[in-house]
């Protein structure tokens, strides 16, 4: 009973997704799809289980108009045949576009390995990444689903632009944001990024650059990833075929050269071109002097360090961020203005329905008010989620209920770190499931400024109790903390809809 069944969820998302739970032990359920349980140590934060949506092939066929060629947004070469489609989930509540990457079975012959790798990548959540949402692994099909970025790739804006090239301040922003994305991945022990290049850098609805999550998936068949021209490949990769964190930094150096020159120039050629000469020989002529030579020199020197032949002589990701952060100018100008792209319509600033006390507290991000409501509600929303036989009331049961009781006392007293430990002890045993415990631990994580873990717990609460508005409200708060404001507003609206539905059914009965 320790983990919820993969079941189509009501409310959010109502698009046929299935919630895949990882990391909880003690499950007796057998799903139609295999369930994989990486150890708690490598997923989901303290005591936690990471979560990943599992889509059916039918969902993704419908979303992409049966994988229509009109929906293709990118294709790669023969060495790594895979295609990325844009798609729209078929649901009245979901207006969201998604990106669907379709692999050949050859790239991922083992479905378990594919699902586990996707699980690892899905635990990363950051505003500098185009985040992974889910996957599909039916028969020979291997598909990943990520957030859709509507404003093309860095390659398109640098090498194939139609109306205007990228101005200098924006190029510096791209360099910093991608360095921040790589540094975040390194901090989460996912420092290997495969085949980093200008096609992996995408622009979201606000024109902000983000790093595609697809490069975080290692190819299981041969471990090789560099499918581009060998002239851009790290020298150690040519020797032993292995990707290391230093190889990723080398590839970042090639992206810096792209940003400086506006062309895809092999690193050795670029370094030879200006060795002992003027950096202006390398610079993109379309910038027409609209840049600082001092700043360009700093970026070129950083690129040269990244492109060192010896991997150990290259900077690490923290060094990249430290070098690029001071160069930022026009920080107050939004990316869409710098890029010259139309501003996306804002999400509605307030939910369309009047909110309950809980909804109002979540929309205001008032964690103290949320805490008071959860303390007052106690466990009344857990009714019907546990049916225990007499035999299950063992010493173990008494122990885990004691852990929950300690968690409740420390939660009431606002000792949120201790409450996390106690609730984790209760959850990890897996004999009882409680949406309220997940909701309370979610708030504890929010209080401790860990919105990633808070979002996972709120999703687990929704998984156990699909119509519980509190689970949606807490997801809305966590999403807002992660700067995913449109998703947050959508989630608030869906929570309010669920509350309204519940009130109507209560009146009618």
C-alpha cells in the first residue's frame, strides 16, 4: 500500500497522463506498466519519491496528429536517428504544448533502463532547463515528453536568422543562463550532458534561453553521444569515446565561440584565427561594433580555457557562472525585447473562480496561513484512504503511527525540519498511505525553501487522492516558487474547480 497505483488523474492533469511513482517501498500493486524503484538515496530529496508522468502511446499520437510531419520541430542525423515533434495534449483543461522526442528502439533496447534514466532526468527542475514532463515506453516505442519552447533554437537565431541577429547583451545572457543550467545539473550529480551545441539551447515563451533536458539522457546502446562533426568533439572523446564533465565544458566553449562569431567554427580554427591577433577578426560582423571589446575578450578567454586540450585544465561550471555573471548588462530588459519577438499573452493574474480559505492562502503564497489551515483540518481528508485489517495493527503500526504523531507535534510547533524527518519515517515504511502527511511534508519543504521536493510531495498527495483540492493548491505554490507562474495559475484554477464540484455534490446530496 506504500505507493499509489498508476491511474488516470482527474482535475490536473486531465489529459490521460498517468502518474508514475518512484522510490516508495512496500507496494503490493502490480501495474499494467512495470514499476521501477530506484533507491530513495538517488531520487526525490530527503526521504522522498520522485514523480514522473507516464503517457500512453495513444495520448502522444493524438497530441501530435499521429506524429504528423507538419508537427516535426527538429531531426538529427543518421548516427542518432530521432525526431522531436511539438504536440498539444487533448484535454479541455490543458492548453499546453509539449515537445515529444521519438527514439528508435535500437537506441534504448531495454525499457527498464529507459524508464529509470527518464526518472533520473525528471528529478531535475529548474527555470534554466526545458524540463522533462514524462515518457512513454510501449512495445518498441521510446518517447520523452518535455516542456515545449516556442521560440526556436540558438542555432536558428544565430546562423539562420531572418529578421534580426541576436544583440550582444542577449548573447551574454544566453552564455550565463546555459552556464547556470549546467551548474544546477552538476549540483544534482547529473553533470554529464551529451552533445551540447547551439541546437540544444531553446527559447521559451518569454524569450529566455533554456537548455534542453534531452541531452541529459545517456544513450544506453553504446554510451556515445557526439553525433556532430568530429571537428567540434572534445579531444578525449576521440581517444576513448567517453563523455566526462570536462567534455561538457569543452562543448560549452564551442557554444561561446558560436555566440562570439555568429558562425559554427571548429574550435581549432577559431583559436588559430586570432592567436596573437585582434579579437575583431572572430567577431560576428552583424554586431557592427555594437558590443564591448573588453567583454568580448573576457568571453573569448573563457572559451579558450574551456577548449584546453587537457581536460583537467578546463574550468568547472561554478567558474563559468562566476566569469559570466559580472558581464550582464540590460538586466532589466526582458529577453523577448532583446530578441525582438512578440510578448506572449500573460496568464490571467487571478483565478477565474472565487477561492476558498485554502485557495486564497495559496494564491497569496501565505505559507503561515496554509500551515494554520492544515493544522486545523487534521486528518479528516484521509478518510477512506486506508483500510487496515486487524492483523496489520502490529508493533510496526504502532511505531509508524508514533512517527506520524511526532511529525504532527513538530509540524504544529513549526519545527519544520524535524517534521520532515518524522513524516519521512512514516512514509518510507510504506504500510499506510496518507495524503495529509504528503501535504504537510510538502508545506514543510516550502517553509525550508525546497520547492522541488514540495512539488513532488503535493503530486504524491494528488496521486493518492485525485480529487483533493489541497494537493493542487500546494502544487500551485511550489510551481510559483519555481518561477513556473502560468502553470501555477492553471493549477489554482483547477483546484478551485474541484472545490466548486465538491460543494455542488455536497449540496445535491
